[in-house]
C-alpha cells in the first residue's frame, strides 16, 4: 500500500515464468483502485494480492510518447537478443523487435497473448511492418498501422536506439556467464531514457524469426553450432 501511495502505478509479476502469464497492473487514482483496468475496492485488491505466490512488485515505467502513441494501454517493449561470441568472448546483438500491446494482450504486450511484434533495423532503429500470430485462421497477419489505434508503425524510428544497444551490450558483458539473453527494454522520457525491465533465458525466437531467419547472420550460426543447438556444416 505504501508503494502505491508513492508511485500511483505498480506492476505485479511472477519471479519466474514467461509469455506475460500472471502479470498484473495496479493503479490508484482519485476514484480508487484499478486492477488490470478493472475498478475495485481496496479489499478486493487485497484478495487478489493474497492469492498470489512468488510475485514481486515493481514500479510502473512510463514509456516514451512515441510508443504510447501506438498503443497507450500497455508498456510497449523492445526485445533485444544478445549472444556472447564463442570465439572473441564479446557480446553482440543478434536480433531485435518492438512489441506493441493490443486489447487482447492487455495488460502486457506479449505476442504470445495477441500482441504485435514489429521488425527493427539494428542499424538505425527504424521499425518495419508488425505481425500478430494469434488469429482465428492461425495465420500471420501483417500491419503497417496498429489495428486498434490506427497509428503508423512501419517507418517509425525508436528514440534513443543507440543508447539502448549500448546498455544491453554492457549488461550482457557483465552477465557473460549467461551467453544468451533476451532483454526487455522500455524507452522513456526520463534520464536515463532506457530502462531494463527484465532478462530472459528464453527469448521467444519464433517471434524474432518472423522478421527474418536468425541463421542468416554467420555470428548467430556460429553461436548455435558452438553450443550444439545445430550441427556444423
């Protein structure tokens, strides 16, 4: 309760797990409390909290307006995959994408829950067309604009992209004992502008592969060969 008084918005999430499962938002405004967008009394909020096990409470990060314009109801994160080069021992970025929430994925932006994933140019941070996997036809659906807000996605540049790359590479070097990490990053309008949300040992390669095969990069192929994931040519 004291944390909510300080920050107004919190995230309650499991200490382990993935795909956005069992992640909740808790907000306070003049009218009371919102649990995943639903108006509740404090007693009802307490009942939700009492049922949770092995969860942590985190400050809600306010994202940059560039991402909020696309979909304002979730934190829209970058997923950046780093690997440690087995020959040089240096980290490198293997792939990246920008995720955007939808009404279906709320309160998270996870593609596995119906969110969008947009391709992201590693060089200049410009977004390409976004895809969603969870459709009635079980086919990929492509969007240049967000299907609910109508805001343009393709061609949008990610603010502070070079700063984001530098941060995840420094973090990957620090955690070099874990050679494969999928970083969730939020761009904000604060200083520093880039916030690391979490590090994942399973990065969701299926979502990244939508936008281009990972093995096209010789460094990535070498990494997977070194660790016995694929056979050497």
